[in-house]
């Protein structure tokens, strides 16, 4: 009977939902609640224009988290390359048909929502790297160098597609995060030493021939924000003023003068950490950063206890990506690195970033559910088919 099959399916889904990692979910909800509160404040004490949309996106993202968590991990193993190549296709399409905003062509209009493929590729790349190295491969760099040549190409192709949007910041983040994952997997430190030397050698040529004028201005402004205080240095100067004015306990909820008098641009997205520091002070930033630190280390711990390489590399890869999201965003608004367009996960306003982060954390939860499952390893080629 059809009704019996439906009841069995519902029972199976309910049983699987019991094994979802609710500690991860609790941490994610806490971080979102902080972001939701800040967006409410940024809207002047109103759900519009940002808080209400962000709430809807989070509810949808919760569904993504649960679905990704309970799907059999073997399906993610088998779908990894397909998801990666789909992300590449979307990156190619965005360069031809994408919507332009803030000087870059980054979004695809899918009717109901805009999709930013550069966010999706960060986690699909984690999937494909975990899939590639799950196979029966020697991970020693010196013993089998060719095993690391293919992954480097898998990284550099999307990085180039993002670079020509142009989006240098996201391109560099993709490369740095992916190479960090390769280092954890087994790529020799000598590769990074050699790569660093090559970067130093070719940096002058990149400055002259590759970087756009606005990208050069960002670097120069990072070195000396006062060189153009009303132009390229305006963002970071106002951000530092707001950060310092918050003090230890902040000015209070919705009482941030720099934020609410519109001195801080993009305070609902890239500079939302500044809003937090101004209204809730250093104490508020410590609470948020502590939640992120717990989330990242807990995810890494899940990776370390997994029996299969695939689950292990999934959890570690997602953890590395979340770390770079947080590190680069907070370093940017405090003036430690040049300004780049990187959101703060689950806190900054934005749909694609939130859904992709929840997709990634769903993979971590999936790895936790299957931590004792030793998936078969086998020898394969580049595509793993």
C-alpha cells in the first residue's frame, strides 16, 4: 500500500533526524540570532528592509541543513564531481549573464532570488577535494607529486573565473583556503615555501599588469588610510572610529552613532562586525568570536574522529572555510588587511552566503552521523568514475 510506504519513509526520516548534530545547530542558531539582532538595529528598529528577509532565508537554510545531514553520505561521495562542475558552469554563466553590483559581475538572477556562484564553489570545492583524496592515494608529497597536480588545477580554474568577474578578494580566499586544506591533507611545506617565493618574484608584474586601479587603491589605502580620507580610505577610517567608540560594553542597542548616522557604508553586510562593536562593545565581539571559535574547533573535532577519509576531509574543509570567512571579515574591518568583500557567516545580510554556509555545516553534521562508517577506498582517475 502507498500509505504504508509513506509511513515507513516518514518514520525513516524522523529516525535520521534524531541523529542530526544538534550541538552544531544550536551554535548556528546563536550566531544567527546575533546577526538578526544587528540587522534589526541597522534597519532603525524595524524588520524591514533586512531582518525579515534574513529570517526567511535562515528558515529555508535550516531545511537545507537537515536535508544535507540526513542524506546518505555515499550520495555526497558520488555527487561530488557533478556538484563541482555545476558550480563551474554557474561561474562561467555569471561572466556572461550575471548582474553587476559594486563594480563586479557576481550574481545570477534565477527569478526568485539572486545566486552568487563564487560562494557556492567554496563548498563544492571542499566536496571534490574530499572525494579526490578519499580514493586510495599516497598522500606523501614527495612520493607522489602527481596526486596534488590535479587538485591544484581544480582550485585554480574557479579561482581564475572569480578573478575575471573581477573579484580578487574572493579569488585569493578560495586559493588560500583550498591550499590550507591540501596542507592539512599532506601537501609538503616546501610547496608553500616555493609558492611564496614565486609570489614575491611575480608580485611587481601582477601589480602592473593584472590589478585594476581600484584594487591598487585598496592596497595603498590599507598601508595608509589617511592618503584619501574622503575617498578610498573613508570606509576603514569610519570603521575604526566606530570600533573604538564602542569601548568595553558598547553604546547600547540601536545607539550606535556612527552606524545610524550612515557614516559606516554597507553596515548590514561586510561591516556588520563594526556595528556589533559599536553597540555591544568588546564584550559583544568576544561573545560572537567565542561562538565562532567553538563552532570551528567542534567541526574540526568531528573531522578527526571520522573513520573515512571522505567524512574527515569534509568536516576539516568546511571548518577551514568558516575560519577564513571570520578571520578575513574581522581583520578587514579592523584594518589588519585590505578591504575585500567577505561576509561574516550567518551575521551579514545575504542569502547565498547563508545557504552555502548551512549547506557546508550540513555536510559536517552528515560526517558526524557517519563518523563510524568506513567508506570503501579505491583507485580511480581524475574524475573518480
